């Protein structure tokens, strides 16, 4: 039996050795070492800095690392320019991982932390050596705590400690607000980064040559890098974008309906005539009555053709629970709906009528009005690529099914208009852990399934991986006998139990395509493109990607795309 690969090796191979990541890492980290080498050389070879170069390796290292920090200071805000990315994405995907902007933001942050440690350590050695050699009549403590360079440097380190510690996944899960508020210290971080060189530490004179206007030093004797002239531009653009987002978010917006599904998800239907989006995108939501400052990201679950914008929210974190209470859909109501949905019963509780599995409840909000709401967006990659393949395989795992609500609706609307592009078949696969989660998505699947004029166009495959209890098993057996619809999902398609066999799925799909029965009229000499669009955990993405590519042949070409979503669809306190 072959030894299993360790978790670390799996992570290392995925992050560094896949072709796309390998190319990215070569260019990304290669550019860092090139910038570091330039900074080292320009300091070492500058004859005007001969006295300072007497400190040797420590000053050369600090200068090289300092220039890299300027480079990272420029790049750290680039993936946060969401409106800019939305515009440049179609033309820049080959160069910039626009669909993975948060991942790229983290890569810059990791690099920033590493070079900050290198820069800080080298400067500590510099300051000690300045005091020891008296190349300047100063003590290390004076440089550390009485000069702008030392003061801003320590403030920057403090801000980094706060931002990095609260950005950890476990901290975000326990207290998302800590992450949210400390990350807004980025404003002060950027101010500190731009003013860090005002102390004129790198100079060819004993005393600093200071002036009364920004940047407060003269270039006659102060020879430090003026990287702030470049790093400030993303900050200016980001600030302008935030102002634009604020203006856009203030446009007329109305929360029109609140629906509660058996899964416990609240569906918010919002009217905003100025809001234009495409399938697969996401938005930010703010409810001032719940929090005046917090904006939370959610995946859009409606289609562009719908007369409203909808999101689905599950009450798991502080913010979503507070929102549920304000809307009159507190945990007790949700628990009752979910419990009755599991039992398939119909009961009365307070003023809410609890329907059978798959039904939703529209809250009447008697005696109260719906709160004011603001939305900002849309952001993220549109799903128009789906229509470029003859066959689209849509795979959602758990809450990863969220973007496909909008995508499936969009496909349905385009099918009705006869504008499917190259798309001829759709395979939808949902791997779900528990039965109640079917509830919110089930209504949509029923509508899409019933609307099919061509029974072969859309095939729905649902896999339930939960261990079935005896009561539920008996209920399924009783209701499934001779029934036209599946007792769990109320779809014509039967629910399958256990995990999918991805190798068999892709091999059978390739065989069916090559045999001609799957796509009638297909010419055997032409290559068929099959696009897999997956949303879910990275470990599962790796397994599906491998099996998809392994199934490719000379006549059937399988491609794999990972759809990115906002995990706050379900979990307040977890944002990917």
C-alpha cells in the first residue's frame, strides 16, 4: 500500500508546484529578490554614503529590505481595488490573479511580514553599531524613540501585530468584529509607511538636513529612497474608490421581503434600480440599525433577470443573529421551521405557518417596519464563461452551492430566450452534508427542473453524505415507495447517499460524449469542451481537478475552474 501524502506536502504541492502557482511564485518572489538586490547594490555602491556603509551588511540589508517593503506597500492595496479589478479582469487575467484577489492580498501580507522582520532586525543592528562606532553622535535609544524613522517604524510594527493576529481564521470565526475594526488601522499603517523616511536616517552628513514642508527632508543630503512617491498612488485610488462606494451605497435601496427557509437561511429580497450585476457575483450589506459601521459580504443568489436582488443568510454569528432578531426571524422561529421541515409536518407556531419540507415562510412583520438597508457592489467574477463550453459541470460542496443559485437561474432565463451560446448540456452536482440544507435551494431547483422543455439539458445530481438516522431512514423508505418525487428534495431526481466517485463520473461522461448519445449531432472529428465549475473546499477541488484532467482525451477536453464565493452566506464570523 502506497504511503499517504502528508497534509504539509499536499499544501506545499498545491501552493507552490502546480504550473500556475509555480509561474506566479517565480515571478512574485523573483521580483522581490531582484528589488532587494537593487536596494543592496545601490546602497553599497553609493560613494556619498561611505561613512554609513562602514556598518556594512546590516545597513545594506536594511536598505534592500526597505525597498522591498515599499514594493509590497504598493501591492498590498492593489487587490483591494475591487471596482478597478472588475473592469480590468477580462484583459489582465493572464498576469494578475483577479479572481483570487483575497488570496493575492494574503500573499502580499506574508511577504510584507517577512521583509518587515528582516528590515527591523537589520536596523536594530544598525542603531547599535551607530552608537558603538559613533559614526554619528547618537545613541540607539535616541534613534529608536526620538526620531521619526524609529517612531513610525515601531508604530507600524504595533499595527501589524494587531492586524495579523486578528486576521487569523480562528479569530475571525470567533470574533469577526475584531478583524473588521483592526483592519481599518490600515489607514494609519499607510500613513506611517509613507512618512517613515522623514527622519533622514540615510544621509551623507552627520546631522539630518530637514525642511519645513513634506517630506520634511532635503534631497541635498538625505539620500533615502523616495518610494512613497509610488506607493501613495494605490492609496489615493483606494481612497477615491471608497468615496465612490459610499456615494453608490447611498442610492435608493429598499428591503422588500424577508423569507425564512427550512434550512434556517433567511432570504432578503432587495430593490435597488441602480444595482446592475451578473450571475456569480457578490455584494456588501450594511444594516445601520444592527451596526452603523460594519459591511458584510454575501453571495448574490438571484439572477440578473429577477426584479430584485436576493441574498441568503444563516444566523450563526453575532451580526446575523442580531439581524434575524430585528427582522422577527430569531433562532426560535428558525429552529421550529427546520424541525418541522425535517419531520415533514405542518404545525402552527405563534403567527408563522410552518410548511412542509421545501416550503418557505414570508415574514409579515406585523407591527414593525423592515429596517433600512444599504448594499454596495457588485464584485467578483461573472459566470459568463459557462456559456463558452458545450457541457458545463457545476459542482457545489456544502455552502459552496451558493453561487450556483444565481448561475442556474441565469442559465434558465437564457434558455427561455434561446441564448445559450455554445452550451448544450448542464450537469449540476451538489454534495451536501445534512438534509435541512436542501431547504433553501430546493425551491429554485424545483422551478428549474419543472421548466425544462428538454429533459436532457439539465441533469441534477444530489449527494447526501450525512449518516442517516433510523427515524429519517424509515420516513424516506415509506415516502419513497412508488413516489414520483424524491422524499428528501421533492425533485424528480433521486438523492444519492455517500460521496461521489469522481473518477467514474468523468470517465462515464467522456465515454457518453464520445459515443454520440450524450450530444446528438456531435461531429466525431471535433473536440468537445467540458467546463467544470467548482465551489467548495480546496481539498475537494484538488481531487476533482485531477480526475477531470485525467479524463481528457483527443476528442473531449475537460477544463477546471474554481468559482469564488463569500462564505458569509452562511457563517457570520467567517470570511474567506
